[in-house]
C-alpha cells in the first residue's frame, strides 16, 4: 500500500509488487477496524469505513475478512490503535513520510527510528518533510473500464481536480476533504468498488544514483514490511536507464 509512483514501478519490475497478500490484507483489515471504531460500523453512515471497504474489495479481499475486521471494532478486548505520522530523510537527502496505525507509540517510534538509522537516514520532527509534499485524495480507476476522455469528464463532474494515467490505473485527484464524497459519486457513476485513499505527492523530486537507489529501496521495503506501517511515501526519482538495471 505505498507511495511514490516511481517506487511502485520499481516494485513491479523487481517482482515485489506481488508481495505477501496476507500482509496487504492485514493492513487493510486494521484500517477497517479503526474506521469502524472511530465512527459507526455501518459504511452507509461512515465515509472512512466505506472507503476502507471499497479498497478491500478492489484488492479482492474475501468478504469474511472484511466482516471480521468490522466486528473486531466492537470487541472491548481488541487493541486501540492511533494514527501516527513519522517524517525523516533517507540517503541523498530524500524525504520520507511514514503513516502508521499503532497500539504502542513508543515501540513503533523506536522501530521506525532504528530502520532510518540502519539504512543511513535520520528521523525528523513532524513537518520536517511534509512541506515538500502535497496532501491529497487519490482514487484509482482501472484503465480497462473506459477511455481517458470518458473517465476525465466523469471525474470532474464528481468533484475531482485532476485525472492522470498511472501504470494500469487512472489516478483521480481531489482535495482531502472531498475524498469520500468524490469516491462515492464515482462508484455510483461507474458501478464499481474503487480504492480511495489519502496520499502524499512530492512537489519536487530528488534524482539519485544507483548506490543511493538501492539503499532507499531497501529502506522503503523495510518500513513497508513493518506491521504498524500502513503507507510509505518518498520523493526520490530514478532515471529510466538506471531503473532498467535495478
């Protein structure tokens, strides 16, 4: 469930985009549980839960898993998670944002700091990196369902700000405040569950060489593999020539 599109391309070429499905489902399940606990367990009256369930369905998550995650929100003995964002720098001054859901802030902070340190980075204060990114709502629509002109017109009609082709998906952008409303309108227009999430897009990118690229990829993978980490975003960029050799 992670960040900058260039890194997603790297994951695909290295075969890591097809990583452990159980890990992905665990992250989505946690988001569903938190969304249900913070609001109502009814997706019809809880926009965040509705988006989390749509994301689960778009990833072909089994219905039983979704129902268990919602039910867990009402279990008095279940963990209470809080959202914590970490910001810091990786090799070559690359900015990294880490979104987590944790039931133990001290444990998670120590683990994230250790990963940054081990990979040649440093954990910073809140705001030390996020100012270099745009925080926005992102909705993915499979390219296969319609052409660009059609989805662009529908997206704008539903309140989106922009629409771009990214790999095999149209990435529809909107304000963070309008994410749930825009996603609901889009789903009703095209009759399909869509992955809708808050995301961070770099305002400018940092070009890195091969040595730094390997270090940053290892760092982002280590962060993304952590059980408390939901999303990792970065602003590094790699030339197409170098990308082919990774």
